C-alpha cells in the first residue's frame, strides 16, 4: 500500500479525532456553565424553591421535570452567540415572532432548541429601533446612576430591555412540566397559589370563566402559568413557570414547542 495513502488516512483520522475532541470540550463547557447558572437561579429565586418543595411534598412519587430554560438577549448577534456555545446535540427547532403589545416599544423574536436528553432551551432577543440607540447608550454608560436607577429609566422605554441590560446572560426563568401529575393543571396551580400565597402573572382573557393564572395556546394544547419574578435590590430577576402539554390528537404525542401569544404575555412576569 502506498505510503502516501497511509499518510492520507492517518491525517484524516487525526483530523476527525481533533474535531471530536473539540465537540466534546464544547459540550462539557456548555454543561458546566449551564449547571452553574441553574444553581445561581435556585439561590436567587426563593419562590422557585418554595414551589418545588411544595410539589415534592404533595406529590412525593413524582420528580419535577424541567420543561425549558429561558434566556434573553439584546440583539440577534447575542442570540447567535448563544447558539455558538450550545451543546452539540441541541438542535434549533423553530423561531417565534412576537406581536407588539401596547406596552412595548420594540419587537421581540425567539429561537428554541431541543436535545435528545436535556430540557428545551428558549432564547429570545429584542429588536431595538435605531432611533433609541443614543438614548439607551447614554443611560447604560451613565456611571452616576445605580443599577436600580438605570433599570427604572430603561423600563420607561421597554421593560424587556431594562431586564436584559441589568441581568444579561442570566437565566430568565425555568419552566417545569406538570403534564404527568394526577391532578389537573388548573387544580395544581390554584391550590399552589392559595397555599403558598404566590404572586402570579395575570393573563388577559375575553372569557370571564377562564383562570386568570393560566394562559392557553391558540390550539388549546399548551397551558402555561408563571409567578411574578423575585427581585434583587428591588430589580426583578427570575421567576418560575409551569407547563401542561396536552396530547395532540393528530400525533398522539404531547404538544411540543411554544406559542408566540403565550410567550409574549409570559415576558411580563419580570415587570
């Protein structure tokens, strides 16, 4: 066998090994960083710990499962930078565009990712109108302002913007899947709100009979509920969300993905 052929095979194997090692290192770094952020989330979000302890005590035979973890970014570039550091087995599944609410200045967009083992990831970003760039920059770079003062001034422009400037790449919220619990989603949420005296995000509805703590997707298969975020130094930080994914009769599988109307109202949990 020609030595040139052997050399070529060895070089190819070396290259493939190098690529494999880089992928593994990237995955390890991502998991380490995500684990660190999750620990920080639990430390800084006492409402989440209180809710999870409540669920574990009331349903001791069911382990709460993370449905998704959410992050926010200030630009498409930041959102794409997030994509670059993901575990290699995370796949981009879909994107969502959010309608502009009356309280919003800027449009938002999100991407969500799925992994064969781990929870979904939800990464959203804000599309800042260039006419506000100078005003925003002046507030952010004003060293005489405290974080709270910066937050309050930025909130007057856009609350999502204010949160993301202050907290950056921190976890915005973690959602837990209650789909397999024996009681209905509404019963679990109502009793947890009452027993723990939770402050909840209230969702708008044209139906007076609907539960104000629960928002349902347009197809009726995805129910979501969230607390108002806990604060650090009077600045809203992170919150906990609960999800119920119903069986889709067309696929006989639980409803996957997200709903842009639901998510748009969930953003207000950090108001």
